C-alpha cells in the first residue's frame, strides 16, 4: 500500500482504500463519498460517517478505539466480510 495525499475527489479512481479526514467539512465528506464508486474501502473518523455512506469509521471512547462497519454497504460492494457486530473495541 502506498499512501498518497489527494487534493480532489477526481483523484480517487485507482485507490483501494480512502481515508477521509475528520478535518473536512461535513459537506465535503458527503461529496467525496457520493463520488466514490467501485470497491474502494472508505475509512473515516467522524460521527455520522457511516450514515453519510462511509464503510468503516473509527471512534475514540475513553482509552479505546472503536470502529463501526456499514455492513450493508460492505456486502453491496463485496469488500469486507466480518462478523455481524456493529461496533468493536480495540485496546490502545
């Protein structure tokens, strides 16, 4: 995997995974997610990322990193097949 900083949503083609920073405005995140097609795994770190159409979202909770998975989108894209829980704990 080679990380690259993208300056616009037109550059996402060819990506396998796209991390969308929580520093972006809500409208920017929504715009990027609506333009992301194919089997690109979209990863975020903001509340509501899953509801906006993201695939995987990290959430800080005390001393844990939790993550949410948009299972219906993952199944639709055919990209992630993990257990049925909505949220997981990762020890930090």
